[in-house]
């Protein structure tokens, strides 16, 4: 089975993507094949594989990002459901790397894989990604059966108009504009970290 929908991914115009402001980002519907998306939903890694990541002190006084996290490494593959291992191997393929490098206008990309699950009432505060992180491709796994968009939970693309220093702890209300990435169904979000945009 194929998991990545290259017809959709490779239709993204890199020039248009890189000209998006406040920094390059795009919401993508159908980045996974329909069959692949259903298979991944049916085989989500169990919560007991995740580490509880709550209450740790972040740099610059930002609120902690309270969530469960599962970081991939080759030695963890035996613990993971087979479809997720297959997706990771597709993402490690030359074709996906070339897609990302073309989109990000980068000579090479090193990939890291991780899952996050944020329980009810928890959030991820406004922040800039680490300087060495070029960008992210987030795949969402929320369905109409288990998620109500009125609960929130979307990734927000925040626009400060260039006013806020990256080494600070702003609140959501400190931003002039916020663009919401759709997170219900076979949706994903690609973005280039603000430092690189």
C-alpha cells in the first residue's frame, strides 16, 4: 500500500508556497492516500508507547507544551504498528526528500518523526521552532467521529507583524493575525520555520 499521495503533494507550487506570509505555509487536503489514511487511523500507536511530557520549563518563559510524545528511532520500529513503519519508510525515500527540498529550497533535509497527543484542556503556547529546524509536515488524525472543531486544537500560523522577538513569551492575543490550519479529516500542514521563511 502507498501512503503518500504524490499527485497532491507534487502539485504544490514551490514559488507560491515560499511567497506566502507571514512565512511559508500551506494546508494540504489529501496528502495521504484515502486507503493509507484509513489504515493509519485504524492502527494508531497505543498511548502506552508515549512519554508524558508535561510541566517542563521552556526557554524564554514560555508556558510548557503539555502533551504526550512518541519519538521515532529505528530501534523503536518493532513496537510500532506496521502501517506507521511503512509510512516512515516512504517519507525516508528519495522522492519525498526531493519534494521537501524543492518546496523548502534546501539542498538537503534530515528528517525526524514524532507523534503528539494533547489531552483536553492542554495547549501548546506560541513559539518559534528551534533555529536548526527547517520546517515541518504535520499529518492530522482527527475524524468527525472523535473530534468537534469547536473544541479548537488547530495549529495556528501567527503573524506578529515583525514586532515580537523570538526569545520571548507572547500570548495568543499579542498577534495581529492568526491563520488556522484545518485539522479534521485527511489534512496536513506544511510550513517553513519563521527564521528560514
